[in-house]
C-alpha cells in the first residue's frame, strides 16, 4: 500500500470497533470489515444471539453486504479484516466469494479454519494472521470472563 | 421412523421440488428442506444469482429459516434434506446449528465437505448420502448441459 494511512492496523481498528458493538449487545465480540480500493464497503459484527441464527457471523454478513454493494458475486480484489480467525463456515464462504486477502487478528486454535488440513479458502487468496492480535483477543477474554 | 409416509424419499422429493424452483430461476438447481418432528419447518433453494450473494446456498437459507421458526439457535433434533452434498461452508454452518442428521442426494466429489479429511460437522451428527441420488444428479446435469 502506498498511502500510509491505509495500513492493516487502520482497518483492523475498524473491525475492532465492530467487535465493540457486538460486545455492547452481549454478543461474542467479533467484528469484520471488507475493504475494496482502500474503501470500507462492508462493516459487520457477530449477531448470532440477536438474530437467533448461528450462521450470523460477522464475516458472513460482511460478505453478503460487500457483494451486494459491488453488485457482483465475487470479491477477488477485496480484503477481509476480521478480529478472530474465521471458522470453517466463514472460510468456506470466503472460498465462494474468491476474496483476495484475509487478514485476521487473533488465532482461534479450536474453531479456526487453519486447523483443517485441507485447503478451504480459494487457492489464490492470501492470509495474514496476528494483526493487532492482543487487542482482538483481549475483548474476547473480557467478554468470556464476565460470562463465567 | 414408524410412519411409512415420512420416509427419506418423501422428504427428498420435497427438497427436489425446491431444486426445481431454482432451475426455473436459472439458478444451479439445489434444494433443501429441514424436518423437525416429521414436519417441514424450512424450505429453500439456491439463490446465489438472484441475490447476488455466493453464500445464498439452499442449506444456509434453510438453517436461518429453521432456527427462526424454532426460536432457538440449535437444530439437534432436526434433519436436513438436501439434493446435493453440502459444501464446506454449509457443513461448517451445520456444525454451528448442531443439526442432528444430514441426508443428501447426490455426492459432490469436487466441492462436497466429505473430501476434507478433518471432521467439519458436529461429532454427534449422522450423515447419509445417496438418497434419490439419480434424480438429484439428473436435474443438475440437465442444467449444466443447457448452459454449455
């Protein structure tokens, strides 16, 4: 990226803001944004409780919003920023969108797609984990601590 | 099942009717129903083109409808009937719903979840493939033949 404003950290902060919105709704705090031409074209946060829908992960909603915004089914030139490593469902969705880049915050060794030994996402997609990992993990830790 | 009416074939025929609706909309013809207490609580067909949304598979929509209908996030006692072996995204979604049984028509060696060597669906979920496989495959073959 040529413009220093549009760093991975900049966009991950926007995803974190979405996670905070989820937190305030008593949802597992995961947030996502999708970026195209350095413009955020979709923002979403986990709404599984609010919608009574276990598929309403931040990424799923962001994919639907982004394809709707672009008016096409594919997101090859877009980047997904999400605070938590996507699960298998969301990685499978990423495959169908052909999204070009997946950047996530904290790793999810239990439910993350990277635990699967087979390729799930599109072969051309690039993946980068660990961006603002501490901040992304902290909000989850606080959430689950207060639940206990 | 004690009642002979409610066979797997009976419900798969209902899923096939959904696939036919998709076919009529020029969508890849895949249909699904979700059954709870021998009652169909969700019917859906692939709408990826119509909605411009690559995540709008029949199963995803059926999961959302079924959890909405039951007013809960989980589908442990429900059965999914789908004409094509679910993809990785849909199998990942099935995991989150904890759906008890997955019954599919024709196998999808290329995109089906069973090609993945790791467990994707819920460990307690039962899977049965090949129900009315010929009919489920035929509608797809006709669809793709006319596309060429």
